[in-house]
């Protein structure tokens, strides 16, 4: 199937969220995913990552169904999708599978992701930094995650930090020798039900960072500034926040979606 088909699926849902009727079909997403699909993830790569210092949060026993799906439209070829096991709209933090489908329609990357933290950029200076508008900030060559930033999150920080005060991640985009690369920009349309009646639309500023774990595997830090445009079609529900998400690549054969 082509990623355009999946985009049409999400586009039609976006039309409903905007109050316009549109035909819908909850099909043709990569890996055969649908809202309500049961997800099985072999956890050995996640457990191995945790034992080697990753900050990833393992799926809970009830994180077995896709409760929402989204497409992230960036200025690049192919399609980027998120299949949410938790949306983070209530008390629980986001957990999702991030699926990249290349321009040929093939799934070339699957990543299991869990939200580490969310911050609200309250000043204009903070917002400029987290959107890269000032030519610095999000998009810098490296990002250091400081131990004290996570001290109140109830995490076991010994494996990740040891005796260090911080861990360094390196930008996973552009020329590594260039000090700053503008973040990716795009929009996310998330559908929370199969008919497209509930969900949200938001603008995104996005940059992936990566570090090597002790085992030689990789852990990604996805930093995304999200500007909400509407929730359930209500354009009065707006806001801005920055999500820090940890991602671990998972081989496609280790995931079953039914």
C-alpha cells in the first residue's frame, strides 16, 4: 500500500475534526494497524536497553491496544506515523510506536517510544529556543540531559548516569560538524476513534538526538515542540508544550499487530 492511502485516511479524519463530513475507512495503515488493534512487542531489546542505561519506560501490562493513530507530515519523502498505546492526555505519559515508511511504501524503521518529560516554555525566549527561531536551541549539535532535571520523576538514574551529572546526545540530522541545523517542521493529525470524531491537530518543531548505550545499541531522544491548534475540532483549545521522548529501535519482526 502507498503512504498516500494512509494520508487520505488521516486527512478524512481531519476533515471530520474540522466539522466537515468525509468518508472514512480505518484501514491501510503501515503494519496493518487500526485503532483498537492488539499490539505484541517482544521486550528483549527494550530490557537489554534498560540494563545498559536507557531511560526508556517499558510497556505496562495494559499497554496492549492502539488507542490512537497519527500521521506526522514533515517536509521529507515517505510517511511518519505514531500508534499510541497511551496518549498522555490524562495522568499517564505517552507511549507509542513510531513507524517510518519510505517513499517506496516500505516500512524502514520502527521505534518504541515513551515520554520522559513535558515542559511548558513560558517566555518568548524559551519558545524561540525550543522552536529554533533564534538560530540556536532546538537543532544545536548536541543536547545534554542533566540528572537534576529528572530527579523528581521517580526514575532509577544510577544505570543511566552512574557518577555523571549529565548524559550527552548528538543531533541525528544534518552535517555533524555544523553547529546548528533548523529543526524539522510539520503537523500532526491524531485520531482517537475510528470515525475521526475525536483527536487533535498540532504544529510541530522536531529534532532527533541519539547516544550510544554501553552495549553499543542506540537510544534516541526526540525533542518536539508542539503547538496545539484544535482538540476534538474545538479551535479554542490551544496550547504549547515541549515533549522529551525516549526511543529504542525495534526490529519489525519483533512486533505483531492484530
